[in-house]
């Protein structure tokens, strides 16, 4: 069954043929006032006119329901996003800030530092002050969440072999927000559990390289075994040779640390900050706003730009 409700129409001829109106009825329908309509359905010879009371006296305004956050879109979301849902305008503003090439470099190198066992880079105070000046707290938190989630996403498949990547995302956000607030993060080379890929045993490699010729097996050998690295040689030199032949030092793809983009995010940011040239020099120049302690990023990202293998 089909039905038609006519509220008002300026086309009398079309309307009259549609609902079977007499000519004088067609003229009347074009001037129907509010609350009055013509109704027609299958099986009726002629339409009928109905009056619909306005009913404002029966209406009432209901109190708006408060909206709570059932779950955030990412584990990287900060406190502001957890307390109140972000509106689209706020999300877009944060996404735009997250594409700032210096913000990209900061979060990408913060991520890589954890994966290769290096101290977390801390931005210069003047840069952080400028960032806080141009953006409110919610935007900053959301931009950090955007960037951290992007960094984890491009490494996710590789990191799952070592730990749950979401745990690293939460840690990276905490470290980044401490930097924004000017607070110490307690983030240093001692956090060996975040190391992954070819750098999984970076701390062990550094220790064994520093051993003197003739040193016996290292006293931390049992602790390394508890982490999954079993070195059976009886001297430090023998352990170093054994470690260098370990598949973990050459088998995992570089993308576990650099990300699998083409180009990787660090290279894409460099392309927006400097003209083509020596990649290592460009990287050092672009990261002057970061306290890196050493030039370790050149060893990780300083190769000729190419897709991470």
C-alpha cells in the first residue's frame, strides 16, 4: 500500500492528476495553511483533507544527556581527550600540527631512540615554548597522540615480535608530555626492554665492545640469558664474536626501527625542511632543536634515502 500526503504545491495540474483532485480542489491545495494537508492512499476514490493540531502545549524541552567517553580512538590519547570527546574541528587542528616536520622528527626520533637503546631526545626550551604558544593543551596532546600512533603504526608488525606495541605508544606519549611540561621523564639507556630489531641487544654489544682483551665472560651473562640471549663463550671477546654472528643483529628488517614508509617519515620531514644534499648533514642540521646527546640518528637514518628494507 502506498500513500501520499500533500502539504502544499504550486503545480496544480500535476498534483490534481496524482491524487485524483477536482479542478476546484486543485486550486484550494496550492494555498493550504500550516497544519492542514491532503491525504490520499490506494483504494480511495478521492483524497481527504486533514487538520493537524500544532500541539506546542504538549511539547517540552528535555534535558540534554551528558556524553561520556566510552573509549578513546587510540591508547596514545592524552588526559584531555579521555575527559571529553574531541570534536572534528579539534581533531583536524591537531592533525595539522602533527604534520609539522619538526614535530615529526621529534616523535620519530623519540620512538627510534627507544628501539635502539639511546637516551630520549629532548627539544630545546625555546622550541617547546613556541609550540605551547601557538597551540592549546588539548591540541598539543592530540597532536602528540596522532604522531605517536603514526610512528607505531608504521612499525607495528615488526614490534609485535618483541612486545605489545601499544605499551610503547603509551610510554612515548608519557615521555613527550613530560617534555612539553618541562618535567624529567626518567627515560634513558637503561630501558633495554624497548629495544627491538637489529638493536635488540644494543646494550650488550656496547658492553662487550668496551671489554679489555683477555676479560672473562661478562658478569651480566646470566641476566642476558634471562632476556633470551644465551652466549656460551668463556671470554668477553668470544661472547662479542658470538653476538656479532647472532641472527638478531642482521636478520630483522631495518623497518622495525625506521618504519616502513616510502619514504620513511624522517626522510619525508627532511624533504620539507632542507633542499637535497648529503643526507647525514641534512639530518644533523634539521635536528638542532633536539638534544640528542650523540649523533646516533645518522647511524640509523643517515644512509642514502631509500625505502627501509
